[in-house]
C-alpha cells in the first residue's frame, strides 16, 4: 500500500465572524449560497483527497474557486476551520509554531505566482536563502544553489539582481530556490500564470523535465485548463470551494463527473491529451498486417492522425512487440468531439470525487 505524501480529510476554510455557525450549516447540507448570507466566505468545503508520492497533483479552478486557499492550508499558512491535513504522519493542524516552521523549511517548499524574490540579493543569494534560514554552512548552500540554478538554465547569472532578469528568468530563480531546499514536496501556486504564453510553455517543459529526473511530489495550482491537462498526473477540479472531480486528464475528458465539468472541458484540444490506448479496440495479441501502421499505447492522438489517414488499414497499437489494440478512423474522429465524453456523464450525479 502506497502511503500518501499529503492527505486531507473533511477540510473546511470559512472566513468571517460566524465561521463556526456557517460550518455547522454546511455540514448539515446547506448550500454555499445560503451560508454566504451569514456574512462569511466558505472558501474550501469538505475537501478530502490524497497526493501520491512523486506525482504532479494539479488543483484546477476558476478565480474564487478556493484553490489558492486550499494550497495554503497544506503547509499551515492558513489554519483550517475544520478537518485535517496530514503530511507524512503529522497532522498540520496539531503542530505548534516551531513545528510548522520546520515543516515549511524541511519538508515543503513553495513557488509563488509573483516570484517573491528578495530584490537586494543576487540570484545566487535568493536561490540559497532557504538554506541560510536552515543554518546550512555558506559554502555548502552556495554549492547547492549553483546546482539548482544550473538545473533551471541560469548558470552564469548567479551575480545578477532580480531587477536585471526577465519575468521568466525570475520565475526560474523561484523554482531554483525550491529545488535548492531539497524538500520532498513542492507547492506551486499559479507559478506560471504571470508569464507570457511562450515563456509559460518553456517553464512547463522545464518542470516536466525536472520532474522526470527528480520525482518530487508537486501540488500545482492553476486556472488554465490546458496547463492542468499538460502537467497533471491527476487533476482535482474545484468549483465554489468544493472538489467536484479528481481523475487523470484522460479520465476527466472521457467521463466528466457532471455537466459543469463537461462544459469546462468541451473546448480542450483532445488530440493533445488523449492517447491511443484510450480509443483503441482491444486485440488479442498477434502481429500487425504487412503495411499496417503501428503506434505505441501512449501515443497522443495528434500523432495517430497521420498514420490513420495514410493507410486503408486501421492503426495497430503495439506494446512490447505485441498488438494490443486497433484504432479505426471512425473511433479516432469520434474521440475528438465532446459529445462522446458528455454522454459519459453519469446520470443523477452531482459533485463527485474520484481517486
């Protein structure tokens, strides 16, 4: 059994003087809109989920959905109104101030949307700052900070000030600072949303590359659906404080939990999310026919179109030298529309969390 890196149980955050009254009403089934009339803001409502070691767990939602409040509850920057957050074996709500500081210093690093760099410190000093706070000797922290800067492509920029860097480079310093801390868990709150699209794409590429090498546990907050689909091993969709679905990008596209999720994902470029394995018809082994095009199960559908359109034969899906499925053109084209996914919405279901 895999032990969760982060686990939450019945997590609530309600802002306002009548928070406890609102909490009791919410637990009794009151709607969020009714509770708001008490003069409170229910930011997170009954959030229960697990983050597995080594995965990128993306929390996705529109502005005001509660995602940034949620991530700040994971490291105790915001105390919960009710519920629990477990990091390893520790209940964050039960930690005193010193233990909370130790948690943020040794177990969880955070990358913010607006960089949060110290303007009068050099790039190297900024990257090394968490190590300085931890009391690491100067030579060692400089060495580790240089290694982290090299990972994000900033070797040679160590002596510059943040004001001398572009927005993308400043965000790389923030990422290097989190990497230099060498924590097992990284929290990233809208880390790339302030960047222009091209730099944002580059940072996504870099994060995926680093994750392949380092295997961190990452909780990534975003309001950008394409970013969520590209980065997330699993995605938690939030709406009005509640998690309405947790699944892989493919799972959400193919079986949205409710009409809200279905409408949210209807404009996603499915060809760049779905894979051959999701649309193939199973085949009982054997070998492809002569001239039959072949793809691997993990091939994106965007890369299946060429072989499919260039042959009269269906595309064979081959895994480890064995044919495991076939893809017909009709199935491929049908997978590109939202209609098939919309038909997968489970009748009568409201807000669903799927682990």
